[in-house]
C-alpha cells in the first residue's frame, strides 16, 4: 500500500504547456547550434559546423526557422495565458515571485552550507523555476526584438536610427551567450543532472511527477493536492437517509 502511494503520479503540466516547452527547447537548441558559428565565424570549429550544414546559407536558414518556431511558442504561450483563465475560470499566480522565494533562497543557502538541517519547502514552483520562467520573458524581448531588427533591417531603419540597429547586433549576440550558459549549466543541472533527476527528467514529455518526487521537490503543493482529494472523497455531512 505504501509503495502504491509513492508510485502515484500527479499531472503537473497539461498538453498545451508541454507543446509550448517542446517548441521552445527544440528551437533553442537549433538556434544555439547555428548561432554560435555566426558569432565565432573566424574560428576553425565554426567553419566545420557551417560545412556540416552544407554552407552558411543553409545554416542561416535553419537559424531563421528556429527563430520562427521560438517566436511562435512565445505567442502560443501568451495566448494560452489569456484564454486558459477565461475557459476554466481559474486564475493562478503560482509563477509570480513573492517574499517566500527570497526566504527560500536564503534557507537553501543555509542548508547547502550545513547551517541548518531543514531545506526549504517549495510550493508549485520554486524560486529556481520562477527564475527560469521569467528569464525567458526577458530573453524573448531582447532576443526576439533584436533578431527581428537584424532580420529585417530595411524595415527597422524606417523607424529607428542606425545606432539602435548596431546595438541590437551586440544585444542579440551577448544575450544569446547568457541564455546558453544559463540553460546548459543552471537549468539542465536543476532538471536533468542533479542527483534527484539524473540521468534526466521526462516531465517535459508526459507532464507527470511521481509522489516521491513531489514530496521532495514540491511538498507544499503535494500537501494541498492530497487535502483537496480527501475533502472530495469524504461523504457529505447530514442525517442518514431513511428508507
């Protein structure tokens, strides 16, 4: 019975959220592979990667396709944020940063340093997940905006001075490096390479998290969900029905 309880899975992400995430990370990987050789075009390895695509034009085409998919995923997500509450009549502020996130950060630092035996207890989203989520918003404004300026300079120069276009090139390149480092070091460790999830988490694929992982990663959400289930399973109070 205890094993069945631990093996119970909780639906964490629905099909729309999973599709958005798949679109985002596949386009991000494609953009990283094709963007780095452009940034470091004078290096030997960049020329090798470019040759693997059959030349710069082909590689740049893949880069632009990746950009379209990433922008589409962002638009998809924004529309989802508007339509989902209207359809379900549910409004969630779980991803909004709060004072608890600051407290959890310091509690986690104290836990890692051995100053306390109590790790922070996270709700639906930890401060790490909120950082990932909002970093994408910030990154899409910079990467998407600057990328469109560089893709369509003849349109951008109608409304913006030349120095803005020049700045967009540096912003696009440097923000890309920041995003690559953040994703492949910070994000990948937290969701795939940490001892909890190694050799990798499949929640992005099926959207489910086991009770054991929920208890470890999101104990406050688990407690709330199980309390709700118990409430729904309890029979209504009142007098017994007389036959």
